[in-house]
C-alpha cells in the first residue's frame, strides 16, 4: 500500500487527486494499491490514515470553502506515516518557500518527493539532490517544466547514454499564445495581452510570464538536472516579449521567419538565455497557441523534438502521475 | 559486472559496440561495469568471457572480413554465461527468424533481451511477452520503431497513467525522404527514387519501404505494445507511395496540404492503416527528409508530438543503449 500526501491543493493538487480517483484501476495495475493519507493547503488540511475522502476535499475547495483548520503541512510531515509527497504548492523562485521546507523535511526522512513546484529546484537543486541521495529518497520533478510535455524523463531515460549539447525550448505557453496571435493578427502586444487575460491565458499581473521569468526558471532546472551544470536564476540572460511590435513580425514574416520566446541552454556555445528569436516558419519550434516545445541536440541520437501542452491542471497532473509510476515501477522490481 | 552478448554484427550491432567502447565512462556511471562476452553474426562469432576485443571485431567486419567460423548464436546461448543479449539480426517479418529463436531461447533462460529486430515482435509479440514474464526476464525493443526517436518508453513511462487514443506517425524515413523531395522538386516518384538509391537512402529493392511494409510492421508493434491490442501484420490496411504523382502534390499544395505516408492506429475510430495522407503544411507531421515523427493522442496529457532520426547505425544504437540503461537502472534499485 503506497501512502501519498498531497501538499498544495490548488489546480495542480486537485488535478492529481482527480486522476488518482478516476484512474484507480489503471494505476493499481501499474503501481499497486495506494491511498492518500493527507491533503494540505496554506490554510488547513485533512489527515486520514484510512484514506482521505478526496471527492469531498475537492468539493470543499471548488465551493471556495476551506479545508479544516488546525492541520499544517509540517504537522503531517512530522506525525503522519507516508511514502511519497506530491508537493504542489505555489512557486516562489526567490525563496523557494514554502515548498523548499516541505521537500527538505520529506527528503531528510527518506520520503520520496514528486513536485510541480519550480521554486525549490531553482533555489536549491544541488542541495536537494544531495539530500535525496544521502537519505535514499527520490526527488522527481517532471511537472516543473513543460506541463504534459515529456522532457526530464525523456532526456534522462529515453535518451540515456547521450551527451546533451543543447536544449532550445518554448517553455511558456502564455508568451507563445501572445506571439502566435501577434503573428496571425498583426495586432499590438497590448491588444493581444488583453485578449489573453480575458481568456484566462494570462494572469492579471503577467510579469512572471511576459518578462521571461517563468521560462528562465524552467531553463535553470533543465540546465542543472539534464546537463550537469550548476547555474542560478541570475545567470540567465533574459529579455521578455513586451517590446515586440507588429512591425517586427511584418519584417520577420517577409523573410520566412516568425518570432518566438526561446529558452536556450547550449554547452558548446556557452549560452544560457531567454529571449525573442527569429525562427523559420517551418521550424519545429514555430508552434502556435499555448503549446510548449523543445529541441534537444545530442551526440548519438541526433536532434529530438518534443511538443506538448505546457500547462493546465490535468496536464500537470499527468506529469506528476508519470513520476509516481516511475518511482514505484522501479522500486517494485 | 553486466555480461552482454551481441547477436547480429551489421550496422546496428557494430553501432552498439562502438557506443559501448566510446562511452564506457558515461555508461559505467549509469549502469556500472559491463563486458561484451560474445559477438556473433550469421557466419561466425567470437566468445571471450574476459571481454571480446570489440575494436578488432569491428575492424574485421569493416574490412569485409568474417568473424571466426565455428561459433553460432545458439552455441553462445547454450554455453556462455551472460545477462543480456542485444539482438540485432536482420528483420524477417514473415518468420521472425533468426531473431525469434534467439529471443525465445534467451527469455526461456531468464536472460534479458534488447532488440532492434522487428520480425520477432511482429510475428510473436504476445508469446514473447508471456515468456519474458514467466521467466522474470525483460524484453526491450525501443530500437524497433523510429530509430533514435523515443516512442516505446516515452509512451510507457513518460506518459504512464494515460490512456492512448491513437498514434499517427511517419515511421519510414525512406518514404518521407521521397515524398518531401517530390513536394519540393515536383519530380516523379521514379526520379526521386533513383536519387534516393544513389544517396543510399533507398535500397536496391525498395519494396519493403515504399510499399509501406516497414511502416506497417512498426505500426503492429506500437498497437500491440502501447495500446493493448492484439493485431497481426495482415490486419493493417496498407497502401504504398508508388502511385503518387507530381500532380497530386500540385493539387495538395494549392490547398495548403502536403502528402505523407502516415501509419495510424486509432482505438476510437478503429483504424489500423498505412497510407498516403493529406497533411496541412504547418502540421507537426509535415516534416521533411528522413525524419520520423509521431503524434500521440492521450486522455490526460492531451496531444504529444515527438520527432527524431528514424534510422542510422548510431541512432538505432542510441535506442538500444537507452534500453540497456533502463534495464539495469531499475534492476539496480
């Protein structure tokens, strides 16, 4: 019996809970029986060693209600027996908190961690990996980059044995939506941003996306985890998309190019940057909408391209579930 | 110490040997120490329990020489102690031989198998999977489909927990080369085929590729291994590319389409076919050259696209190496 604790019960945490309910039979076949023994958010939580009633917990949050007060995540870590935590609290790339403390405390106790939270990995990747190794725990983080688009396990496992020369990616769906709409409609950045806000694709304060901060955080994770580097957020050269004009698209398109916000780490060229780049319109990275994409250059396999949905509750949950399966598939052998 | 036997020492077997030599340090870090204790081809072989001199074996074959006679693959299976076989003999999709016998005999003895040979999987997938389970052995076959393009492990692991609705792919690089050249040059099929033969992209007898036989064999493997189906080669509806005219491209391109040979398995629409299809020119499957691509439709992750080099000695070796790593990575936990 695998005992799971879910920390953070927003869109991602609830998405995971929904998949754990809906796909019980399929998942039992892959990893055996499981039970969620605790769910927490920043305000409260539910502990039940016989299995939290996930449907009820989801209903409470959907109705804008609160999980019962008086239960904190640290209480759960200290007092509940569980095998793996799903850390899905909100990203803070400056402090990594509260996820960083949650992950540290779990790994110290030998509890495996599956996370969608970029913050702790951006702030303390090396430390967390060492902590996991020391305590024979696993730290999985497919969901931090690219949503449902496979990239961490794809590079580590499917391309195992390859040297990775570079990764070039579209890692922020909001920017890609704005740029691909600007390409088609030739409207201004401000006009399309307003449209994206209405559709819920851009946040009220879009800084985190449009200034390339989100993409840069993901790039740091890719560089450190897949290319053996040791870089920090501030090492990323970063330009956002706020100054791109319809005229820039005009000129680009005349020459057969479009403009995309590309996150790029290149070991050979010593590049670590997020910036708007000209991309040939038939290039695999010239994708539209909120998709994410990555072009991975390797020595033996050559170039690999992968494209998928970069965000969304179900999509991020899919990445978390694949990490859970990976954890227990290997453990079970 | 992992003891490896390589059966089949053509382009793929030698490619694997080269990677095992060149990347020893990297691979030692991933799977520990290893040694190739036997290499065979259809005419002979070398057995050395202290490690075959792979460089010499490669030299012999490159100089059109022969491996020493008097050693057969079945001798090796019966008399040599080894942990995993790399089965890289030539594909025969009617009988599956000689690979089928090699794989059966290894699995029966509990020896893990990593293969690039489509034949045994097309002929006897279910039987081999059962045999592997019964004997607690593993059967890995990433290299049978898509060359260096990740697909088997990508779907099984990276997309674990997803239901796969359909897979649509370009699974034959020769056909894709011919079609994408026809698209650009508007020459006849015969003209481009002649060019492809000169470049070594098409065989002297191109039937296997251009009639869709190779793509159909790969489709059978995908359907059976990734979608829980139980289909045979003859179940695939199959049309090749030999009747496509420059005029067909003319008409397609006018409407914003191109033509590609698409292998398609769709559980919902009950489709299992290989045929030339109209593809919008900006669609992710509208790739050029000898690349392979796949569009995987899933319930939770949505649509995933992956593109990579579909053939080549090093590329296929890359897939085999990733299977080897997967085997021993999990075993080592």
